[in-house]
């Protein structure tokens, strides 16, 4: 690595006013778009890419990376404050973020999410800078068998996020798997549980409307029910935000979660087709399993928020690795960035490190700048965002409902998606009432199609010999880790239930 050229490239980016301004604008726009349920970072990048046509390459890439990183953090804002994930990868953040808001610590949760997002993004950018060719070579060893086992490993996290009852968690996961079977078979195109005339369900239930329904609409229904029964208490946040970044005591608690989350996010992000949706749940499950007090996860602790948000933004650097090294986009956003490079006359791939090395280093610097701009925007907005919880609930719930339904509609401009959103809102409300966890449904909706497609491809390639998968060290590694996660999560949950039973017995005495 030419460190002299690297430093020169960083200096050229960080002293270019146009690059700084465009990246800052991108970060601000990304945070705002990400905070709106249904408006994903992918959509934000796609919407603003026409504005980059007349710019030079690095300012345009800075704009798009700013939206990317800002959108990743922005999704956590609505997840933490109103139980409505702005982006799919923020769905794991609400597991501890929203309970923190309910305890009057919404501002603290936002600052932890912002700091963890920044650190995760920096970890991803550093790994991308120094290890991108090595990791890209590893990622390209992932065939259908390895991707299938990666999905199985991701599904093993269900046991860790099931809450008090693993059985109820597995029932929720089974329901999610059933939902994945609706629509056309991804391999043969055969309709399942639908007819060809039901065009709205040919691709199954759309992920974003389902996500918004399960988490946002269900919360609105539960809130309205509490208002009707007179149980809704208007809790104005008494939290006085004196600092926009976490204090040293909090940082000392969360730094292991940030480090592990950033590395997990970077690694999973570097695998084409995986992405932040998987990484956040894997990171959360790993953080909970490694904790001395796993029973506290889900009750509103900063470690849970830090684990998910660092993995979330760590994916931004990870997804750029196969894009620059191999010309293969790691996720939907980097697929759009690939188009931006090609429009500027640059073809990402192995030759880019030879013919366009200064450009590669400037892209590294632009990602680092994008994370800094995201931190700046977050610091300026955290006090304003935290005031949302002080809005009267009778006014807040209709606003959440309208924004959520618009977000569900905006994906395909299809009224049917609004119906799906409302239907899953009712399902989510009922499941919450009877204490069935919703996160396993979300995880199976993400990993189910990936699991099925890669399993079928692997079996076709191996002509029906499933045990050929044992010849892949990567697949066997994922399988062993998945078994370890399941066993350790069951042990942890039994320990939590035993502690709770002992505490209840002491209270009765």
C-alpha cells in the first residue's frame, strides 16, 4: 500500500470545499429520509443520483455516501422514539432503543445510536482501506452452499432474540417462514397459495409494508386502545440533554459491543447479497450471548443499541469492498453506486487498484468524511429529535399512522400494500398482547428467501447430494457457530428464567 498516496488522497478530499459541502448535504438528507418509515437509504440514493450527473466523481460519490451513512443512522431515530423502524436494518435497534425511550432515556438512546453508528462506520472504512483485497477474495469463495449456511447461521439468532419463551419465538419464526412461501416459487416460477391473477402477491408480501405494519401500526393500535381505556399516560420527557455524545461511563460500557458490531457488520456487508438487515440481528444475538447479564437485553440498555447500530453502519464499508475490489455490489445501495462509477467512465474491479488507485483512495477518504458528516448532523439534531416524545399522544399517533401508511405506499405505489400494512399491524398488535415476539418474523422474512434460493441452487449443482456441503470449510464453520449460538442461547434463557423465578419467590416470601 502506498501510504504517501493514501495521505495525499485524504488531504485532497478533506480540503475540497465542494466535497465537504456535498457530503454534508447528503448526510443531512440521509438522516431525514432514513427517519421516515419506508424511505430507505437505497431510495434516498436512487432519488438524488440525478443531481450528481454534473459533478466531478468524488463530490458526487461524497453526496451519495453521505446519504448512505446518514440513512443508516436516520432509521434508528424513528425506531427509538416511536417504535417505527425507518429502515429495515433499524428493526433490531428498537428492541432496546424503544424501551429506553419508555424509561425517559430517548435522548441517551439517540446519542448512543449516533456514536455507535459513527464508530461502526469508521471501523468499516478502516477495514475497507487496509484489508479490502483480502476480504474481497474471501467473500468470493461464497457459493450457494456457503450462502445457505450463512442464512442458517442468521436464523440461529432467533433463539437469542425470542425473549422469555423460546417456544413462542420459534412459533413466530415458523409463521414468518410460512409468509415467505406466498408468491411465485423463486426457482421454477410456480405460484404458491395464490393464482396468477393476484398480481400484487406474485412476489410475496412486500418487506417494507410488512415491517411497518408489525412495528409501527401495531404500536398505534395499542396506543389507541390505551387511550380508550384511559390507561395512556402522557409522559413528557424529563431527560435534560446536557451532552449530545455519550459520557465516558457509557462509552466504557458499550465499546466492546461497538467493536464486535463494527467487525461483524463489515464482514457480513462484504458478502454480496447479505447486508445490514442480517448483520444487525447477528450482532445483537452475539452481544446478548456474550453478556454476563443477557436478561437485561430487551429491557432498554445502551449495549443493545450499540451492538445493532455499529453493525448497521459497519456494513457501509463492508459493502464497498466487493464493489471496488471485484466490481460486484455488496448491497442495493452499492449497486446504484456502481452505476455512478460507470457513468463517470470508471469500471470498478481488480484493475481499478492498478489504473485508478488515486481514485480508490479518494473513495476511502470520502466514506470516512461521510461518517464524520453523519456525526455532525446527528450532534446538531439529537436535542430536536428527542423532543418528539413530548408531543401529546393523541396528536402523535395519527401522525405516525399517516407517515407509516405513506411509507408503505411509496415502495410500489400500490394501494394493496396499505392493506398489507394494516393487516400486519393487527397481527402485530395481537401477538404483542399475547407476548409473541415480532423480531423472529422479521428475521425469517429477511433470511427465508435467501435460504430457499441458495438451498435449491446448491442441490441442483450437487445433483441432490446434500452432504456435499460438508466439503466446504466455510459452510461447516457457519454450521458449528450456529449450533453453538443455539445451545448457548438456550442455556442463557434457562439461566434468566431461573433468576426471575428465584426473584419472584423472594418477593412472595
